[in-house]
C-alpha cells in the first residue's frame, strides 16, 4: 500500500494569508479576538477570531450559477496556495479528488441574503458546496466530497482522502477544511453559554467556553509513487496513522471517562508505529470548554505513558480560536510545519493552568524531539478522530 505524503500546503486564518504568515503568527504567540463585523450579531458575546479584512479574497464570486460564500472563497484561496506550493503541473483530471471538511459550509451567504445585504443572485445556493467550488476551480474530475460531521469534519475528511490514495482511486487529493463566520453558529453557542467573554483559553483554570475562528487549511495529499515519479520538490510529512471512534454517549458533551478518544489516539499511534517516546508534539482538540479540556488532558496522560511532563502540547486554538470543521485541517498544517521546520512554537501562556489539566504547555519555542506529531479533533455527536503525521522525504 502506497504511503500518503503531504507535498503542498495553503492556509488563511486570523493570523493572515499564506503559510509564512501562519508560521510567523505561531512563532509570535500573540492573538486576540474582536467583535464580529456583523451589524446583525445581536447576542451577548459576538466575539470572533476573524480573517483580517485585507486578507479575505474578493473572489471568485461564482462558478456558473453557483454564488460562492466566504467559506468557499477561503477554501479556493488556500487550495490555490497548496497547488502552487506543490508545483503540480499536469495531472490527469480523473486522478485528482477533492475532500473538504466544514461545519457550516456557506451558511453565512444565506444569512446575508436573509438580512438583505448579500451578493446579487437568485438567493439559491446549496450550503455545502465548498468541495464543489474547489473542484471547479482546479478542474478535478475524481471523487468530490464535503464532509460535515461538525468540528471533527476535516479530520475525517483527511482520513477519507488518504483512503482514496491507498485504495488507488486517486493519485492526488486536494484535502483540508474551511470555516467562515456564521451568525447562526455564534448565536447558538451564545444560547448554550459556551462563549468565553475574554479569549479562547484552553487548559486555563479560568476558561469559560470557546471562541470561534475563521480559516481554511488545504493540503496536497499525494501517493509516494506519484510524488517520486514527478519529482515533487518537497515533502512536508507523511500521514501515517488514523484512528476513528464515537462516544455514543451524548449529543454535545464528551463522554467523561474518555474511553473512545483514547481508542482513537491509540489506534492512530499503532498504525503509525509510534511509541509514546517518539511523539515530538501533540496538537490537541483543546477547545477551552470545561469538560473537553479536562478529559482530553487525562487521556493524554495515559496515552503518553508517563511522558505527560515531557511531551509538548501545542494549543493552536488559543491563537486561531475554534475553527469548527476546519480545525483538524489547520492543526494538520501546523503539525506538518512543525515536522518540516523541526521546531515546536511557543504556546500563549495561560493565566493559570488548570491543575486538572496536567499536560506540558511550553511557552518557549523548542527543537522538535521525536519524529511524530499527534493531532486530535472531536465533535458534537461524540465523533472523534486522531491523526499521526511523521517526518518524511520523497
């Protein structure tokens, strides 16, 4: 079975546009939310980590009759960067697939139409058309799927993309996740009382919920044989382990013993052949909600097998906010960058780390020690996915 390599990346987020801006933002470890730029966000805490206005792509506005919302435009921009980064020239269109995870799709477009400030159009557009938009832009004629099982969507999507390569259905998959502002999503979390009034503070004793962020992270997944044959200029990482599970417990709350998130992590690590002593970094789901952070910390302590004080945990959502269905893809981009650059960037220092979250959150950049990075993503409905990325070359 062919290895699945990451040969190109693109990203747009609260930290700016492009992989270099992303890494500079991670290295600076400074970020803060602002009030959502939506005059109709009539809720107690309309806070977001939005993509800066100057970095939001103005187009494409439509493909044929399909009007594109902000989520699709973020995705197309990140995909354009990833394809350029991979130096993809001609690939038979039927051998290129697209798989993109998103929680809300282009729902923001419909919200704009309902409030009378949307773009011109006939006010009809499917909500989950992001993968279609990317496929249209590239001219990909392989499988084309949007995955939308909430905040784990792009983790499951990357897994499905890897399977398309491993089973020989595709040579190249444009894969990742995209999420844009949604008034409905932010309003619902306000009603749930799950929005932190200050910032996204995973693993902080004083955390009061999460905060949403916008962004898109796209990768070129490619079979190792195809990458070698075309002499791909670089390989950032290998996607070497995948674990799925479901809590089958509650609509929104995680199962408190963490039995199923443990299973997903252990299966991903076993598939990758990664012992706990070879894990150089963990990018957790870490949302800033009380139970998620506590349960995930406890399970990490067990999975890391006594190395909880040495294995760095990198809290990406403290910088980007919770990017929903795009969260796993953005975490995978960060993981691949950490492997490629050999450095774990510094965390934003918590005001006071929760003593119930006994994990190592270094606040200084450090050399990566270990050839694997573990990424976790969880979602409403108890959907859990863990991915293991590994150092690799063509």
